[in-house]
C-alpha cells in the first residue's frame, strides 16, 4: 500500500472500524480536443496517476457518514429522508450519486466513506469526476449491482448535472472510470463509442502548469461559445438539412458558405471542425509513434483556441510560448474551458527538472505571478485496490 492508501485506511479504521473496500479513482487530462464535446465531436482524454483513494463500507443504518481527510471535514445525512445540498460543497458530489442511484432503481444502503487524494482542486484535472466515479464504483462492488462502466459514467454525469448543478459533459467521468494504463482514449462524444491508442513512452511526463487564475468569465463565455456554435449549425442547416452539429460539417462546405456567416461565427465553426480533425490526426500519429507530429498538433490546437475560439488569456499564452522554447518539450497547449486554469505539456523526463524551474522563473518575471507545476503519467481507470482488514491491536 502506498502512503495515501495507508492514510485513508487508518482514518477509516479510527472512525468506522476494520472492514472496508479500497477504491482508486483517477483524475484525467485531455491531450487534445477542446470544446468539441458539446459539438458532438472527438476528444482524447486519459486517466492519470493523480487520484482519490476511497475506503467504503456499508453500516446497516439509514445514514451516510463521510470524512474528507484533506479538508479535515466530516458530514452525515439520513438517506431515508429527501436529500438536501450541503453548504460544505464537497458532500454534494457523493449525495448526487446516491440521488441518481435511486432515480435508476438502485436502493442505496447507509454507508461510511473516508477519502483523500492528490488531484488538485480547480486545476482542470476533474477531481469531482474522480470522487463521483470512485464512490459509485465502490458501491457497485460492495452491493454487487453489476452496473457497467458506461452506465456508471452516465449516472456520475447526471449526479453533477442535476444535484450539484454543474452542466458538465460526460468526458471527465468516462475517462476517469474507463482509463487504461499506457493508453489514451479517443472518445466519440456523439455515440460515446471509444477506442484506445498507445501512449507507451515511459520517458515522457504529462506536465500541468497551473496559472492559478480562475476567472468567472470562463463560465459565461463558455455559454456564449455554445450558442455561437449552435448559430453556425442553424445557418448551415439551410444548405444541408442533414447537418445536426458541427461534427457533420467539412472544411470545404464551411468555406463554400463562409460569406453567409458572420466573421465571428465562421471562426468558431472553423476551430471546431479543425480541432476534430486534429484529434483524428493525433491518433494516427500515436499509432505511428510520431511524437513530434503529435506535439505540433497540440501547438496548433492552442493557436486555434487563442485566435479562432478566443478562450485563452495572456497568462496561458505566455506559458505555451515559454514551453515551446524549452528543451525536451514536444508539445503544449491550454487545457479546459479557458481564461485561466492549466496548460498541458509533453515533457521528456530527463528535462523535467530544468523545465519546471525555467517555467516558474520566467513566468514570474513576465507576470509577477506564481505557477504550480504537476507531473503525471497515464494510468488505469477506477479500480478496486484490494479488500482491507486491519489487525486490531490488543
């Protein structure tokens, strides 16, 4: 057992007793394919080795009892009554899963859960999806419900949409629950078909550089971008009724009708169409083990997000520009909704220490701000570590 697993195990033992199962639920990154999910396009996520560990056991009562190690906070609720949101925030992700299990016909028992992790909160690594998927996976194992992973992803997404109130897509839950070691997942956000592609270079880190900027603009502009894409689809449907989303639009067709769109709508559509193709090209590069070509697609993705989709910001652009000048960096781009958050970088392991120091120093010189740097690797999806029973000391 690693240190995190031991911390969670001991905390559970001290609070609730010996018997429990231990679940590892990872965060996720998205290597390429940004803002494509709500346009029914493609994305290329992967589970990572930053994770949440959960210890879970039924308690044969009507109550759920949670303890979040990293926050030092506990929460208790009677699940025989109507569930209500907690002002603490984090319990709502767990309560949302219970709420959705009930909606899907599963009778959730009272249970105890202790969890802790190393997925940074608010850095775009999907700590919420890891928590939702982890508790759902654990209950499914403990109760032998036989819920398949795709249905788990749907339940976890709806928990966040309907109980927590965050209108996320399904990519985060999908990647966290079903990730595969040394592989990335090409997810078709229309059909939810998925395929794994090799990501087997052991000398390569996925590195996140966190601007630590969280702008409210991201939420409002996200909705604006969705509307702009829908406007483009509605206009293009006048020329082809078979178009259901930008997934159905080719570059030649868009160029043919460019003058019928406003310049802004045209650029938004062009970015999405090109980004979808970049995901497909990136998968082909992985099959050919062409990492330089893969990295170039990451830079192209960032340029599109900056210039066509206009969701980057000065700090993200600086980080990508600095990374492009560092030795051992194959590719870099902003990751997530935009206007802050992280860049994702592919960095050769032997250059990581230099990369980390250079990025921190040069970013501070240019912005007067500090960044946080996280190194991670592609990992398996949510899984049971092993049933645990601690020896009771006499």
